[in-house]
C-alpha cells in the first residue's frame, strides 16, 4: 500500500517544485510552543558522557568539576531546558546506588547495551545534577523498570528529593544536603524492547505498579512519563492510555529517521547522493502522521489532553562513522540533518496541544548530536545551529499556519517541498520558520499575514554549497546561520525566496 501511494504521488508530482502559498493565522493564536520541546538526551553511550561531557577534574581540558567548559558553554548558550538521563537502554539496567558515594569505591560494570565497554560509574546521580545545574536545565530521570524493583526506584526518588530521613542523610553525607528537584521521571524505557520485551498489557500493569511508588515530597510534583510506543505501534498507545492513564502524566513516543531500507541502520551519514537526501527527508516527514495517529488514540481516552505525548527520542540514525568504536553510534552531522531537525520542530508546532516535551537523540557525540568532540577539540553541528535559530520559539504562542506547497520528489521519494511553522515569541515578535526540501531549486513563498502588523522581515538562513556539507575539526564551520535578505513585507503579504536546501527563520517587525 505504501509503495502504491508513493507511485501515485510520484505520478501526480511535477518535475519541478512549485511555489508555495501560506497563511499565518495570528488572529487565532494556538497553544504554547513548550520550551521542553527542546529537551536534550544524554545517555551512557559511547562518548556521549565520558569524553564528550565529562573529562574529570584533573584533565588538561578546561573543566568545571570535571565537565568540559567548552561543551557546557555551548549547551548553556542553547538554553537547554531539560536533560534526560541516564538512558535509553542504559537506564534499563542502571542501579543508582552504584553511582553514589566515593568514586574510587564505585563498581566498574560492563555496558551491555553499548559496545561492551566498561562503565566506571564516575558520573552518577550527584554528577548528573551538577551537569544540569551548570547548564541551567531541569532533570528528567529515567528509572530502571527493566531489571530493577519498585523499591529501588522509590528509594532513588526519595534519595534525590526528600528533605529528611535516612536517605536524605546519606545524600548529605555524599555531598548534597538540600534535596534536588526532579520535575520529570521516566517509568522505564522502551518496555517493548530493551526494557523487558513486554507485551502491551503486561507493560501497562507494570507501569501502574511502579508509578504508584514514585512519590513526591509535600508541596512538590513529579510528572511521570510512561514508556510509550515504538514508531507506529498504536495498540501499545491504546493499551497504555486505557489501562494506566490514572497513574501517568505523559506517554513517550520513539521514532528515528532511518533511511536506506530501515533497521539496522546502514546508510552513510556523509556519503550520499540526492536519492539518499530525499529518502532521509521523506522518513523524517513520517513524524507528522505518527503524532496525528497516536494523538487520535489518546484523544479517545483523554479528550482534555491532560496527558502529554513526549517524543523523547527522535533524530537521524545512520551507520556509525567508519573507524569508530562499534556500538558507540558516532555519526557526523550534515546539512541534511539540519533539514530533518527543522521538519520535526515545525511538526511539533502543529501538534503543540499534545506534544509538550521532545528529546533529540542525543546531546553530544551520539547519533544526531548538537556537539562533536575529539580530544580537546569541539565543533557545533548544523543541528545545533537549527536549534539556536528556533530558540526564540521557547514558550511562545503557536500561530496556526496553512501551507499549500508543491511536491519535491526524487525517485520513489515524494514529500511537500516546504515545511513551515509560525510562533509569536514571549517578546511579542512573530517568527516564521521555513525549510526548502528541494536541493536544486529555490522556492518562492507568498504568505498572507492575518492579524499581523508588520512592515519588514529580517532573519537568518542555514544552507551550504553541498547536500552533505558539514562542520568538522579540520575544515571548520561550513554550515552556520547567516543573515537573510530574501524576504519582503508589503500590504500584509510576506514574500520569501527560499534558497535550495535551506532553513530560514524570519522575524516580522
């Protein structure tokens, strides 16, 4: 059926991308574009923690209490609102007591999920909260439902949050007297897979049980995020929301953009042609349909939309870079990744009534990372720059947007030529984001501005000379935002000429 649909779309699609018409409805504002949509994910995986974030206090690399200054500075500038830790699949076997107390006495384990390397437990609970505080982020802690017990999870929550009692005294002995805030707690991770290979019905019962013992101190609140569906498993969503909605505040969704035929990831992150470009972007566009369908299921049981949909793992997943350690999931990041990020951030605006948190995978050195490091060197990826361009969206008001775009197609891959969103920021400025999928042709966008009084448009553009352009340690920054002058406003209409293969963020003044 999917192949037939693609063939029909291809037959109907023009050879060249059509121009685009847009209507921005500032006269009927929508929900908040929650800052937590910019959540980051830091798992004990490859060099995501060790080497990427943590180098230790004795390292020659400039650091603050073991965390490298350059990476922390970049993430702080990005305004990372929330960090999800310690996994991922790693969380499914993580026992918190192994990561507290004197570091020299912590057990060295094997990371059975990622590379079979040793895990020294150097970065544990206290170190994680130090990381969050240095960046200025809130904590999203993922609990171990895989091979942990409800008692272990309950005691971890008490250790972190309780103002008094034996566990609070132990926390103080380990260097932290005041309790931490844990606004978000994951009731397991991927219970359908590495979290236990559970059936949906069993997972719902387990979720109800474990969530019962996640108790916040008086006057505080912990939002409980259940392990939701993998891609298009709508039965999972229905079962969890039907059976466990009384014990949870959010349900997760995991979806990775995997071109080249699906699992396992086999496509190169950097060596690809236009078909590889189009395949990847077409897979990224699936997130819109997935959220629409999962939301429809949730609406049956939660029409008031009390329960969030937390897309807390998303991003590109390619074959890891040649010569890197197996299981470390190290991949370069190109202009193509930037377009994938823009598609997702625009789609999240469309579904902001239900999507209140999302976490790209991952923050440093793993999959679609913000930052790559190599020893003392650091580089910011094209994805980092897209997030920086969208940063003013945080906690703004979504403005509904109608988009009539032509089709971009290459071989069997067909998609709308333009992705778009609009938000009125907390500063009152209306911003319009536009991304041109076509790597060969510009696209002229004509936007009607309903309820917007503007006489000028300024902004930034992210593009490059090649579809696989990237920022690296040798060539430097090739893919960075630059001033954009291709937009004009006249008589209530915004006219924009989008360069080929570009992301544009406009401010209307």
